[in-house]
C-alpha cells in the first residue's frame, strides 16, 4: 500500500481537508437506532439471546440473556457499530455473538454502502463523538441523545475505495493491538495461576500442615506481619505543599500509582522532596524496597500495592511496610499482599473507609525460608517482565494508531488509489 502527502486543501467548518473530499452531516449519511428497554422479567444469567448493554461494549461478550419477545431490527450481528450513550461516548465494533440492542446503546450504519464504507464510519465517528462528550455539561452522568447526531459533521473521501483503504490501514493496527491484548490476558492468567500455586504450596514440597491461615508446606512458618519489618503511616503534609521538581526523593500520592510505568515499582511521581524540606517538615524518608498501599478512602478496594524504586516518602493516605530483608524478600511480600492478604477486610466500619496500623501489624502471613521466597519472587517477576514488555508494545501500537488516525482521517496523508494521482 502506497501513501503520499496531500498539498491541496480547502477550509471547512471542521478544518482543512483535501479539495476532493467533502464534509457531510452525520444524520445525512448514517442511520441510527437506539436500543430498546427490554423487560427485566425475561432476563437470565444462563440461557437465551445475549443482551448487549453498555457494560458489554469492548468485551464482546454479555453477562445477561433475554428470553422474551423482540423486534428483529434490534438484533446486533458481528461487525455492527455500537455507541455507548451514557458517560463516555465510546464507539465499538461488536465482535461477539448475535445479540439484542439494549437501551442506552445505539447502533449506527451507513445509509448507502456505495457512498460510505462501514469500517471507515467506525473510525471517523470516534473523534467527533468524543469531542461531543467533552462539550456536553453534566452534573453526574453525561447522556447522548439521538438529536445530538444531527449536529455532527465528518470528513468524507468521495472515493469509496479510498475510504476502504484508510479503514484497512487502521484495522491492521487494531488487529495487532488485539493480538497483544490476547497475549497480555493469557500471561495474566498464567501469573494468577502461578501465584495461587506458589504462594500456597511453594516449590517442591511433599508434606503440608493445617494452620490458622490455611494449609501450607510443613517447613513454612506462620508469622505476624510486624515481625518481618516496620509498619509505617504516611506523613500529613501541609495541604498547600506540592513538592519540588527534580529533587532527591520521590513524594508519593495515591494518584501517582496510576502513572505509566508505576504498575509495580514507583519510579516517577508528580512531586519530589529534598533533605532540607524533609527535615523542616519532619517527614521521614524511607528506603528503596518499601512497600506501600492506600489506607484511606474507596481506593483501598483497588488494592494498589506498589514498591518504592528509590528512596522517598508518602502522604497520610498511604501506609507502608519496610521489610527486614534478612527475613522477608520484598517482592515475595509484594505478591503475598496482592494474592493472599486481603487488606480490605481490615477496613473499619466508618463513613470514610480506613485501615489502622495496629490491625495490619497483627496480620498473619506464611513465611518460607528466605531462599525459597527469592525463588518464588524470581519466577513471578519473570512473568511481570513479560507483561511489562507486552504493555509497552500495546502502548506503542496505540500511539501509532492515534498518529495514523490524525493523518489519514484529515487527508494530510493519503492512501494511493489507482486512479487518484497526487
């Protein structure tokens, strides 16, 4: 497939587009069908026709089935384009089994397939719908209405073959992203299985014993968490304190756990802190290898366990464990906290969920020999490294896709069609 750079543009209400393209009203070229409010008395969890709801978009599978009457126009087939009408206005290409279009999901399709390619419609509709989502004011949940589609304009190559070529390029990238997603999902299942096996049965054990925390290898011990390291609370920083940039130590807030690259180890934070400020405020600096997790608010239930990649401190929404590495391998403890220790059970019955240090200290955990901990951690870390590589590849592909969409769907870069000569 050959590409060329367009140089001949015209100004339009949606920006510059090639002179031989046109701007069309969405409602002039697209049929829309809002979903139907099917009666819940016919819902089933086991059998019937799959019922496609907003929560199912992007998953290509459904949680609910329907066993009642319906009109055939509400049937959804593989390849249909669906739009979520509440919250985020996402456009999805349905790849699951045939199902029924439930309320607050809309099906869109070209009015004339000779004028508008369906796969091109899928890609070109994403940006204007997302822009529309940002423009609609809402106090709680944003709602997309049928009449909103009459306000949307899209760029349209006049040649259907060019539309098809653009869609072909973008779908090739999507296929690569999908394959990467499948590898990630398979690797995550492998990791889950290994964690359950290794953190319960260990490596090569033949004899087991029953304990207060369940069945574990005979050679393992059961210890209180406070015996393997120091349990520490974060520091109550002044409300206005934002920290400096580029200082010696990282200053972690719960929001930093969401930054790219911080999935296991915290490498980067929005703010940092130096020795002078730490001393002035009385904030303690903790060593690399300190494990942290949220202790206040609903975010507790997300179980965001992380490890400090370098020395730093954290605010009072976070609790930490500084392991004694002569007794406990930090990565082994990390996997224990993820898989075997449910910190959410320690949440107090208050309006604002919280975890108390005294309760964490009493927690009992399995404790193999340090050498076995290290072996288990190495096995699971190998899987994590594989996941990291695949997630970076997915991010790279998504950047490529976004760049191509920006270029191809505006006509800045065009796909050469036999009789279209630059």
